[in-house]
C-alpha cells in the first residue's frame, strides 16, 4: 500500500476571462492519520512536492463510509505559470478538477454573512 504525506480534498478556483485555474487547495497532513484541512496556496504545495512530499487527491466514499485515495498530485511549469495536476490517465473522479470547489462552501468574508443576517 502506498503511503502519502498529504491529501487534497478540495480546491479554490479563480476565473480570469474564459479560463479557470486553481489558486489554493484544502491540504490535509497525513503524518498521523487524516489531519484537519488547511487552505494552502499552490506555491506552498509546489514547495512541498519539490522537497519530496507525496500528495494524493482524496474523496469521501459515502457507500463504504471511508476515505478513498485518488490520484497522485504533481506540478508542471509552463509559460511562467506553475500548475498542479494529476496524471493524465487518472479517472475524472480522481483528478483535481473534480475535487470539491471550496469557494462555494466556505465564506471568505464572514462580515458579509453578518450583513445578510441583519437585513432579514
């Protein structure tokens, strides 16, 4: 069984014009089981990978009630940009693009929530 240093369970994306790109990931430390996730910038993940860290995507399997390992995460540098990626042969279910899009789940600016509550 393969061992991992970190898991990625979610992503944050930014749309620029017609293109979308991942800006941050929800990274979990795997050194002592399944650690709490932390929003982590792509550059920090790339630094971990360059230092030899082994990172995989991970998803919750509701039928088996357990985490399911996905695809190994790596990076590529093209045209001055660094992009995280999974192996091209990975199933769609396992790739980074299929991870939970955290920007829809987690409020970036809590004060906006307070404003909405006070107007009801």
